[in-house]
């Protein structure tokens, strides 16, 4: 392995004991001819409980070019990707899932597309080997993301992607934002491409994502808007959300106030303001709109005065030490020992012996 690999493969995994070793073998077989002695595999354990952690550490100690990043607990896929990106050193970074549904034989196609001049290349699972429920949900989700983000991708949620290094250096992903990384990078000016990829059936165990992902996806779309169009002025986003409440509350309040004033001049017309339950509704709507505005104002202050920390904590990074590095460390230690001045007692002893 060279000191500066050309290709880094980042593999987040959660309870993938049965598939991980096979995946590493398949990736190595493809990466070696593609970038001889210039590739690395970054395995990120996202708090697994089935023995994946121990397997990752063993692979990293035994195999050159493999590094294991072991998180302290399950932080989610976005955090696992971020931890892998921080450890990766390659000029081109490729992410893929650890369940063997992504085919490593597609890696050269991603590298070739990056070399054509694109910054991000997304995989498109044109023929998915998933249940009907998951396929339908994926189509709806991707359709909404295309409308909201303006990025014409067929499969935004595909974990098989390639990036130029600059795309991930200052990238911050939290929660489930890994689904929208292409949209975020497109907003930053990245050139996006998409290629069809083979999608295999899952070999071992059930999917790690349940029904809750649909609820998360709905809120994540709002987060996408904040991360792209309103990232530098969140006040606009919250003002747009609160504006309908203020307008509706103002219309109802104006209607009530007009009738109250008319009633003051002629009791046969209009009605007293305090006798209408709509007054409570109007006040509630106005306060809700005002609250949205204040939240946006606070968000603006936070954006300009605070820096958020990372969303994960690493327990250990395991990697096989290269012999050359070990020899350099031993030589440095020997040189330091040689240059160290002798103690007074030893100097005195040498003088006496002479």
C-alpha cells in the first residue's frame, strides 16, 4: 500500500458478521488491478452486537490496506459515514453497504465516471431485489426528493456512491441526512452523475430499517430544505412556515374586530368580540406564527455564533502497521536514546574506570 492511496472504500456496517469478510475479499480483488498498491478499505462498525466489531478488528490487523473504525455505540449510518470519511485518505472515495447487495464489480464504473469530470456519482438500483412495499415507498420518496431538491436522480437513497475528496472534507451529516448527500453537494456546486448498478438479493438476515424510516423521511425532507435553500438564512424558512398561521389568524381576528366595532355603534348589527370562540382560534394562530418567527431568529443567531461538534465518538481505530513505519519508529526511538545526555552518576563511573 502507498502512503497516499488513490482510492478509499468506506463501508459502514451494523450487525453484518456473515457478509463482511466476503465483501472485503471481493473489494480487494477488484481494487488491486484498478489501483495497484494505492487503495484502502475503511470499515466502520456502528455499534454492532453480533460479533462484527471483533471481526472488523481482526481483518484490520491481519490484512494490509484495511482499517477498522469502531464507534462506541449505534449512532446511525450518517455518523458512521462521517467517521469513515474522516479516516479516509484517498483522492476518490466510494461508499457501499456491507450486506453484499452492492456488487464490488461496479467499482471501476464509478471511478471511470469520476475521471470523466464529475464530482459525485450515484448508483441507481434500476432492478431492485426488495419487497413490493419497499419498492413502492422508494419510488414515492425519490419522486418527492427530486421535486424538493431539483436534482434529477432516480435513486437518492442508494448507498453506492463515489465522491471526489473535496466533496466530503467539509461535509456534515446527521440523523438520516445520508439520503440527501447528493442534493446537498449539488447545492454546493458539485457535478452529479448517475449510473445503473446491479442490486443483489440480501443473503443474510433481515433489513436493518423498519417502518420508522418512513416517518423519519418526512421530517428529513424539511431538513433537506434547511440544509440547501435555507442553510444560510433559516429565518426565511421558519417565516414561510409561520406566515400562513399569521395570515389566517389575522383574517379571523380582523373579522371579529370589525363586527365588534360595528356592534359598538349599533347593537342590532355585529356581535361582541368576547362572545366568540373564534377569538381563541385567532389568538392561537397568531401566537403560532410569531413563535415560528422567533425560532427562525434563534436559528439565525445559532448559525452565526456557534459551531456544532461531531455527532459520533470513536472508541478505537485498528489498522495493520506497515513494516516500514515500524522500522522508522524504532530508528527514531534509537536516535532519541543516543542523543539523550548521560546521567551524572554514569559519567562519574566512566571517568573513574578510565
